C-alpha cells in the first residue's frame, strides 16, 4: 500500500514536472539577435510560448530584474568520449556540443542523452577524414582513413551511416595528410549527402585552398602566418564560417610549447587579428574550445573563449551570437539558438549584463533545457 502511494506520488510529481510552465518577468532578453530590456517570457511544454513587453500573469513567476536571459550556449568544437562531459557542459549552460572527431561506436549512446535535462545534446562528425598515419589517428581509437578522391563518396556514406551530422576533414601537414584532390572530393561528397563539410587547417595557404574548394567552415583559425592581401581578397566572394578556438591555441602554447601566458597571448594576438579581418568582412565567427585539448573543460571554459573573441574586436552581441544563434544556423540545430516564440526553451539566466560586459556570462545562475531546470 505504502509503495503504491509512493509510486502514484512519484508519477504525479513527474507529471507536474513535464508540464512545467512558468514566466520570467522584467528580464533583459537576448533573443539570439537583439537585446531587449524589460521583457516577459512564458515557457510552456518545453518551448517559448509567448514573449511580451508587459509582465505576464502566472502562478509561477521568476523575477528577472537585473538579470539577462539568453539562449543556451553551443560549443562548436569539442571531442566527447564520456557522458560526464555532457553533464559538465549542461551545468555551465552549454547545452549543445559539436564533436569534431568521434569514436563512432559511442555515437548512439551519446545521442541517447538528448531527452535528459542533466546532459548537453551531442552532435558529431563521426570519425574525421584523414590520411593513414595522419593527424587524428594517434588517439588510440579506430579512425577510418582514405588516400584518394575515388574513396570520398564511400567515406562520407560510412560516416553518415554511423550517425554523423556533418563531415570533418583534416588538412594537417605536420603528419601525412590528404591532398587537395581528395579534400575537394570529400567536400563535394559531403554536399551531395546534404552535409556540411568543415575542415581542420593550421596553415593560411591550406585555409585559402579549402575555402576556394567550397568548404563550409574551418574548425580552427590558421596559426602560421597572415593571409596575403591577394588570398584575403580572393575569399571575399566565398561563403564560410570560422571556429577560431583561440583558447585552445593559448593553452597549447602554454602546455605543449612551455610558453608563459604572456608569450602565449602574443601568439593568440596574431590569430585574433586574422579573426578581426574576417569579422570585418562579415564572416560568421563561431565559439569553440576543442576540449579536452589543453586540459580545457566542456563547460565554463567556453566563457574564456567568448572573452578572447571580444578582445579580438567582436562586439559583445556578436560574441553572444557566436555561441548561440550562429552555430544553430550553420549546423542546422533545429529550434535552437534563439529565444523566440516556438523555439525550445533552452536558456540561461545570468546575474548581470553579458550583452555589455562579456565576462558577466560567468554569472550564469540558472540553466533550463526544454523548460526544465538543469540542477
Ligand atoms: Zn579538435
């Protein structure tokens, strides 16, 4: 009898939980595009049900005074090998992780956490395309490789079958690497399979080449030199985005090359200048940090990348877009990245105003996934 009562109580509370509806009144709203003061937002059935400039009457009200409500964040460059990383991200308000080189056997399990409000949602490239013994093969898990353009179509089909949401290609000449023809064939095959093709480069010359060959995005900014004026002008007609991963560059300099923080930031400064050049001609800049490289975490370290992008010259609002609406647009994250009527109530409530002071993003106090609080 007692157990029966307990079960019915449990059922009742979980029913209430799934039906959770509430209002946040008088909040500063960044909706993924614009900042609006003194807004009210009604959440119901896991979605944004209504947005108004007048307070909304409701029995369950959160006072948003002095706070800012934003779409949940996305980290557009990670490597996830354990569900604990999805939890670490979710706690920091990073509710979407875009994996750029996956262990393919883990994909179904990782995607199985989508309904959990303790875990971030996982998206992935599957195994990245690389040459035998190339960059990406050194991590001790099975990595598919290829050597010639004729193999590109099968390679892409294999990744799509394994559950890839987009295709990642590695051009990294410090080891054996794919040549231009194979890289180009992979980009074409990805597009034929209706997938974006994103590329790892470290050299400006490779960046120029793959972007001319219609890559959709770069998952790092190049680090060797600046694009020449000719290369830069030549890219003005191309459509692409860049995930600079500036924090990764800083940490790699400090940990791998044993540089002081000042020396590392000096190197990062050159990359920030390249980011600014791209930003000024309208290239979308997306936030990513490449954890666990450089001992970077899956959650709060993304805030540091936002600061580095702000220091590079992006406006605070464009920095916020880099981790919200822009990744949603460029990686087709359905109903995410914006807080508008009909979108998912994936959102963070921040004490302070990150739309003017980007460092306030570290004051993220409450995280909601589909309207349910992440505890
Ligand atoms: Zn990476």
